[in-house]
C-alpha cells in the first residue's frame, strides 16, 4: 500500500510572509474596521448587546461596569477584560 504524497517545495520566507499578511488582513477586516452597516466594531456591538441583555437603557438603574464587562466577556467576547474596558471608555466619550 503505497500512497503517493505530493510534496511541493516552497520558499519558507515567502510562505511565512504571505501567511502573516493574510492573517493581518483578516484581523483588520474582521475586528479593527467598523462595519459599514452600523459603524460599530465587533467588540462595540458585543458590549451593546450585553447591555441590552442586562436590561440597561438610559432610563434604567445604575450598574457597575464590571457587571457589563463580565456579562460580555462571559457570553460574547472571551478575549480578556482590558479590550472591553477600553472600548467602553471610548464609547462613552463625546465625538470630536
């Protein structure tokens, strides 16, 4: 039982360069650029959705930011709390 394996020689430097560029572009398009439909980045959308699920609105009770971050991180954004806190601060600042 001899299976022929197609091994294609590649230049490792070029392969790594291309793989990194593909990954970087997917991150930029998927996470760093706002969506054209609503102008929100994915992390902003997750925070707003978590706040909606907690019943938060301009007229609702006060809730600590740790509760919002915990809800968001636990259900929608398992990448750590620092990105969430920073995003919440930027979302609360007035546009300039």
